[in-house]
């Protein structure tokens, strides 16, 4: 079993920055791709960013490209999401997920992940 705990969310003004962390325990995440998803009120959960298990490739939702950066520190069993130039439409609960498949290419759909954290709220005021 893997436990994922997100942190770093909060309330920020438009144009501000936040850094989310996702700390894993129980088992290492170093051999799995990792992703961040978000869910706004009344909307479905959507893909935000993902990173290959090697850290060599990253993938982003078009609307966050150039503003968000996903990274990982396998030695710390932690994944990060650096969010800059935040907009009100980025307001959501952000979840990290561990990939379902070992040593695999990245998946960008929910079905490609089998462990999730509890989420952290990000609120961007205008």
C-alpha cells in the first residue's frame, strides 16, 4: 500500500504562487509515473501535470503550460507542483496520484492511477 499526502495549498491572490508537495509513504514511488489532477466545484476531475518515473519527461494541461512545473525527488519519495501566475480558474482541490504501471510511459487519464491523496485546496482570488 502507498499513502500519499498533499500539502501546500491555500488562498492566494491572482498572479501569486504556491508550491504543492505530495509525500509518499509505505512504498517507494521511484519506479512509477506520478501526476497531479484537480477538481473544481461542479466539475469533473481533470489532469493537470504528470512526470515520467525517471523524471525525464513532463506533461501538462494546455492551460497551465508555462505557469506550472512538476518535479520529483525520488530520494525523498516526494512530488512537487510549482504553480506561478495563478488565475481564479485554477481554484480547485488538487490531488496527486501514483501511476498504476511500473516502469511505464506516462498516463494522463484517471484510470492510469491507482493511489490518490486526500487533496489540498487551492483558492485564487481575483
